[in-house]
C-alpha cells in the first residue's frame, strides 16, 4: 500500500529559533515500511500546502497519516483531512501523536467522517495492524484506535526502543532542520518518558509515568548513521540514569563519532549527575535547555517541580563551570502584572543564560486541565501553544502581550543584539559559505513573529473547531491512572 505520513506546519516558537525533524513520524514510517508498504513523508514545517496537493497527485497515496503532537495544529489537520477526503474519497485518513491522544474522540467528531480514525499512544506497533484492518469492522477494536463507532482497548507501548530506528532517509530537505547555531541539526532519542509528574506537563501522563531507554549500542549506532554534524536529543529529561548516558558516550567514542549536541534536562539531574554531563561536554555537548519554570519556592511547588530555587541556581552554576550554553524556561502566569514581568526581566538580564518564556496553559493531558479553577477564556486550539494566554489575564489582554513581548525582546536583544552578533558573526559567515542560512535568517525574524498586535489579534480569529472544555473546572486532583494514555507494562506484540 502507498502510505503518506504528514507533519503539520510550524507553530510560532519554531518560526524563529528552530525547526526539527519529525522523529515520531520517522519511527512510525520504519514500522510501516517493515510491513512491506511504500512510505513517503511530507513535513509542512518545510513544505507548503500546495506541495501537499502536488504530492497527492504524484504519489496517489492509499492511506495518509497525520501527526498531531501539538494541540495548536488540530484545526490545520482537520481542514486538510476534510479537503483530502473530497479529492481522494477512497483514501484511508488517520491521525496520531501526543496531543491528539488525549482528545481522540473529540477530533473524530470535529472531522465529521473525514478522519477514519485517531490512533492514541505510540504508533510503531499499531500502525501496520491498522493498515491491515482497513475496510474491516475490527478497526475500532484495535488497541488505541478510536473511530466514530467506538474505541478499542488501551494503546500498545513497545518494550524495545531499538526496534524502530527513525527512517531519516524519508525526511526531504534535511538541511532545513536546525536549532540556533546548530545548523543543520538532526534529532535522536536515547530514552522515552519521564518519571516525574509536574502538574503543567503531559510528557509523563502520555507514557503512564514509565521511562524506557535505548541500548547504548543501538543509540550510538543510530547517531553514527546521522549525516548532520549536530544532533538534538529529544529525550524529555536527558541522563536520568547516568550509567546509561556514560555507556552511550563510550559507544560513541568507540565508533569515533564526533558531533555537537543539544539536550533538555532537569536542574536536579544536572546537579546529581554532574560527571555524565562533564563527560558529554568532551564528546561535543554544547547547549542545553533547563526547565527552571519559576524563581520562587511557592510557584515551584504549585508546578510540582519537586525542586528548590537553590537547586535550580546550583544547576546554573554547574552548567557555567562545565562551559555549557544554557537556555532556561520561565512560565509566565496570566495573573502577572508589570511588576512581576519586571522582576523576571531584571533577573534575566543579570544571568548569562538565554531566558525563554512560556505562558501557563492548562491543556488536555495535564493535571491542571482538571484542577485549574480559573475559567478558560478561549476554546480555540490554535491558542493552546504556550505562547498565548488562555486564562484570564490580570492586565488587559493587550497589555499582557505588550509586557510579554517587551520581556522577550529585551532578552532576545541580549543574545542577538549588536554585541552578541559580533561574537557570532564569524560563525554566521562560515554557515553562509556552506549555504546554511537558517541561523542567519533567525537573527532577523524576531520582530515579525513576536508582536503584541499579532498575539492579541489571534484571539479574534473566527473559531471553527471548539475544544471540549474540562468537565468541571477547579476539580480535585485526578487519579494519575485516569490521566494516562498508556496503561500497564510495555509489550512486544
Ligand atoms: C522534541 C520536542 C519538541 C521539538 C519538536 C520536534 C518535532 N519537529 O516534532 C521542538 C523543540 C521543536 C518542540 C517545540 C515545541 N513543543 Co515540544 N516536545 C518535544 C518532546 C520533548 C519530544 C517529542 C519527540 O520527538 N518524541 C520522540 C518521538 C519518537 O515521539 P513522538 O513524536 O511523540 O511520536 C510518537 C507518538 O506520538 C506517535 N505518533 C506521532 N505522530 C504520529 C502520527 C501517526 C499517524 C501515528 C499513528 C502515530 C504518531 O508515534 C510516535 C512513535 O511512537 C515532547 C514531549 C514528549 N514526550 O512527547 C514535547 C511536547 C510535544 N512539546 C510541547 C510543546 C508545548 C512545544 C511548543 C509549543 C513549546 C513552545 N515553547 O512553544 C513548541 C511547538 C513546536 C512546533 N510544532 O512548532 C508539548 C505539547 C503540548 C501540546 N499539548 O500541544 C510536549 C508534550 C511537552 C510537554 N512538556 O508538555 N518540541
Ligand atoms: S516538565 Fe519535565 S520533569 Fe516535569 S513531567 Fe514534564 S518532562 Fe518530566
């Protein structure tokens, strides 16, 4: 069967700082190809909708699978499915991915027959079985599969992360993938899941708080196959188990792999496992993202980060001592006024780290989706991208965005201003000589992407698909199992 896998367009944040390969779709592609199907992949972060229609003409797919890792992409994917259904009525259309797993039935409903099903959870084990069951009444009885007729049992989670290495050969125009100065940049994963349980995050609820690792040999072999000089490690929290990080590193040394790496981890993991980070610094780890989230104890408790402000600060010191370039995230609450923005701005200007902001957003799959007592001000999926305020703001909404954008632009100037540009000019020039212009373009794009007016006016776009709101806002803490997509132990099926 001819199968096309599609990743939707980039969201706001990715328009500037990064664009990364659709690793999840590439893993699903490996499993589908393994079952004998012909697979193509189209990434709309790079290609346009016009390219999508051309691809349909040229490839004539018999099945199309859309990736919906991000809530904000839901309307785009439904619109594409509806239009595709009109052009290719016989084609089997399905969607899967992180966010859609929490709202599968409502998305099937929105699509009004345009999507044959939504697949919850990991795609590797179920995708080939799904294709086999097309046209069969068994479809809605498959694990994780939700159709208009009903839903199958809990989705399957596989027990061997080595089994479906990403089909990177399917991602076209790979030179378009980058993160900051790591241009071009590929992605890889060493582990899946997160054992913590932060109240604002759905990484742990998706995998039922499980944590799985690749074998050091397979992880290193996968990275060794990557052509790009830079690698983004997509793990939710890198090096939770230091011995695993050390073992992967030793394998990379044995294979003489030399690359630059970017990863994301927790501050306490860095403090506790300093030696593995030092070792990876020698292997080429240069950049890391630390989810600081808040500067004060009370907010950290509210987010259930299970960490203290002192541990956070200690992690920043360690990262500086080792010589990493660090980006940190702070969650801006819609209740912030000018004073709170100013406090964070002042702090951010005193530290060498790159400081990013996300806006506190309850979304399906998170605990705060159920417990947040403030009423949502919008049910527009497109605004659930952690860059918009979906809860009531204390400041008038336009003022809130003005403060947010002002803070972001002060911090942006700190790193991309004239002085910083002097430091990066040589690098930008060398990249340009090699035809790599993603990083250089990024330097000039901030003003066109982050603007008070753009963010504010996004709230007044016509609402086509309305999210199903939480059943009771301000409800008590739900049982963890009721939040999980994956239940129970990994399987081999
Ligand atoms: C790497 C990553 C990124 C990368 C994106 C890489 C990419 N091009 O997809 C970057 C850094 C760019 C990124 C950015 C953002 N991210 Co992000 N990201 C992740 C992270 C840590 C891992 C994703 C990943 O690659 N996993 C590994 C692969 C193998 O797994 P996977 O993609 O989930 O795919 C599997 C299944 O989902 C499924 N599947 C996926 N697609 C399909 C399709 C079909 C048809 C089927 C059947 C199955 C299927 O099968 C795959 C294999 O098992 C997740 C957390 C997580 N654990 O998922 C957050 C996460 C997805 N991101 C999140 C957020 C909020 C963002 C941002 C909005 C943040 C921001 N500050 O603006 C941006 C927006 C990105 C955009 N689209 O433009 C949230 C999602 C929130 C939401 N509900 O919408 C998550 C869950 C993190 C969190 N803590 O809550 N992100
Ligand atoms: S924020 Fe980080 S540590 Fe907390 S649950 Fe999500 S991935 Fe895990």
